């Protein structure tokens, strides 16, 4: 498996994303928008420590790509893809977005390739979730791909 994306590297390239996310967490005038921040502000040292210590849960999904496609409303050429369908070991499928640091790595996302995605499950301010449970933001931490 080849590591093709890490949140830490993506945030190093986009520090404004960290500032915007933290600002929304701290904005009490928006009580239903943003992250709760119970285990540290997004991407802060405390937040990363909470992930490493398990206070912020992580979830890992692994499966095989069934298809790739373009999702969205922008006009793009037909050969551009940004999303894929992943078949998990239990036979269910999930729709995912393609995350890479290098444009050429999009070519690794082909039917039959294996993908592993690791997510942080960070509590949102807006609670509860539709099913009555905890409402989480699913933030991609890492993406690994192996040849199909």
C-alpha cells in the first residue's frame, strides 16, 4: 500500500483551513455550526494528541474500487474523476472522494485497486445525529492505495 495523502501535509499547504475551522468552533453565535472542540481545536497539538490517545475516535475502511466517476456540478472533461465506489469486505459499498497530494496519483484510483482510508470522528456542535446518536464530522487523516 502506498500512502498518497495525509491531513497533516494537506494542512501544512493550507493554513487558512485550520484558522477557519478553529474560528467556527470558537464562534458562539453559531451554536449549530462547526466542531465542538471538546478534545482540542482542529489541528492543534491537543487535537492531534487526542487522536493519538484515542479520545477522538478513528475509523478505518478498506475495500476494492468498483468504479470511479466525476461528482459535482462543475463542467469538466469526461476523463476527470474525483470520486469512487468502494466495496468493503462485508459486501457493502460506500461512496468516497479522491484525496491525493499529487495530481498524477489520481491515476492509482482504478477499478480493482485496494484503498484504505483513516478518518477522525470529531464531534460536531449540532447534536444529536439523525439517528439519535453522536453527530460526527468524518475527517480524512490518511489514504493508502495499492495497484489493482
